[in-house]
């Protein structure tokens, strides 16, 4: 057995809610095993939430929208580079380490290569994050990832509008015991903020603006 979270949209701070579900875990790294786990997670979730539409967001998703919105595939425009880059890459490039600084060599790597590169090198503690001259403190560790992901969604209206059909999201690759960030959580926050009218397509969402609109004192209630 294993336990994994399902992230639901929510009109109140922190703009998502989390439901842990227990399911029979299928061992192995093969795509077919991942898909079995997706089915098991969604099946366990629907036992108590029958009418809630749930979408898997990962490269293993059964749905093309879920695959395209994986942080490995979702593209973010980087003005200083004059090109689009995967959200996952820019998240890792954005880490500025206390001893070794920012590792911009990862700009030439794939998302998987970035993760392997960081795993194989002990760079130590992250001092802060940096994206397009916007500095983010590590106390906002998850906020930095959420911001990049949501900023990319706002740049990709055709892709991200598919999220609005769902009320819950999963990521079969996410293990809360090993990772802090989760694209399924980011997706739930995006849907909540969009339905609240706090974000809109075409805006260049700065981190300061993101923090302002996600403040727990600045929410209103909407009808789901």
C-alpha cells in the first residue's frame, strides 16, 4: 500500500486543498506500472469523490492535456534568452547555491539531465532563486515553482484552458516524502486563481504580483 495526495481547487488560501488516498502500489519504473498507479490513485479517490473530475498531470498521463502540461513539456518564455524553455529547466537553473552560485550550464540540458546533474553534484544549500532578475527567497520555496508554472500556463492559453474542466489533479511521480514541489498542486492553484479572476491570459505575471494575489487576506468566494 502507498499514500499519495490529490490536489483540489479551492477558493480560499492557499487556493488548493489536499486529500490523501491509500492505494495498492505497483512497483517498477516502467510506464505501464506508472499508469497502473494512476488508475489506482484515481479509483481510490473516486470512492469518496464520485463526481469530481480529476486529471493526471505528468508525462505518464492518459490524457494529452496532462502530458503537455507536465513541467518537463510546458514551455515558459524567457525574454533574456529570447526563446521558450521547459518550466522544469528554468526552475533548476533558478536555484542559486550558497557556495557555487547559479548553474546556467543547465540551460543546455533537458529536464531529466538537469535533475540527474543536480543529483550527481553536491552543490549544497540553495541561497535564493533567480528568474529574469527577480530574486525569490528560499522561504518561498514552493511559491517560486508555482509562480513559474502558473506564469507558463498564462502564456499557453490553448493548452491550459483544458485544466478548467477539472476540479482535482494528481502527479504519479510526486512523493511528498521526497519532494516539495508538485505540478498537480500548481495546476489546482492556477484553476482557483483563474476562476477568482486574479490572473488572466496574456499578463506577464511577476513574482511580487503572484505573492500579492495569493495572500490569505485577499480572497473572495466564487461558485464552483
